[in-house]
C-alpha cells in the first residue's frame, strides 16, 4: 500500500468516525433542542394566556363590590318578597314631605274614584310594565288615595313616578319601589285651609292605580352571593361559615 492509499484510508476512517459521532450524538441532541424550543414556545403562550386571565380576574374582583352594591340597590326597586310594609313606609314618608294625607291603600285593582277627572293615564309607562311582566316579575296591583292641594299632589305623583328611573345616561337610579302607574284621577275634596281661610288652596283627592313588582318565586336577588364574594367561592364560603344566617341570600330592605 502506497503512502497515498494510506492517506485515503485514514481520511475515509476519519469521515466515518465523524459521521458516527453526528448520528449517535449531535443529531439526537439537536432533535431534543428543537423539541424543547417548541415546548418553551407553547409554555410562553400558556403563560401569556394565564396572565391575561389573571388581569381580567383582578379587574373583575376590583369591580365586584361596586357591582354587588348596584344589585342590592336594584333590590330596593324589585325586592325578593312583597315588602308591603316598606312600600307603605315609603309612601307615608313621601306624603309627609309634601304635606299630603295618605288616606288609604288597597291591594288589587282600582276601587273606583267616583266622579272625577282623569289627569294622567301614564301611557308612556306601558312599555315598562310589559318589560317587567316579560321578565317574569310577580305583579302587585295597588290603589292609593291621597288628599292634598293640586300642587302638592302633582309633586308627589312625580316623586312616586321617579322611585326607579333610567335616565339617558343609561344608569338605573333607584330611590324606592318600581311603580308603573296606570292612571291618576283627581276629584274635589273640600277646602284644606286652617280655620277655613278663603285663600287656602282647594283640597283634592288623588287616586293612583299602580303596579309594584316582586322577583319571581324561588329567585333570590343576589343568587347566593354576598358582599365578600360570589356564591361558591372560597372567600364567600369562609365568610358564610361564620354564621348560619349568612348561608341564605341577602334580603334587601326597602329604605327610601
């Protein structure tokens, strides 16, 4: 074998060794590196998703107290139970502020006002009544009778009509029970001046036929949530475990 042949054989042997090293060591490591790079990319995508969900959850948690307070406020307009005494209290307080006599309240349809003048049919509230009925709220019809001057009665009717409002801003403003007024009738009620003064305004009798609403039977206001957290969360469970009374949904008392 010549020197040239020996050089060729050595070169071929070296190439064979390099090929073996590549196949047995380098190629598998490169495959592992490629696989690890794919896994790292997937983990980074999952981390980005988790961070986004955490940010959304943190924002929702920060807004929870405000949202819960809003729901409780709406409960003043449509409570979970009939709350008739609270409704009477609201009306009595409103009439006291307007110097009006709250003569009577009758559950059910109109009791009839006799001869009188119907000054308002509240046709604009028909859509609101239909929406409330469509939501499944229990309807509670009432007839209210008030005595007072025309100016005071007009102011009272406006206040009752505004217990629950939705202004153009879209926010719902609640200061009392939601009442849809079907009719308002005025009839003469005699003079209301002290000592029969001739300058005293004429006393009128105002009869309002209206409907209040209650949440559907078996439906709670907050769905089991409390001020500490939604129903079923660890925070809510820990707080409700402190007392047995807090296991039931919050009951909203109507306070104007």
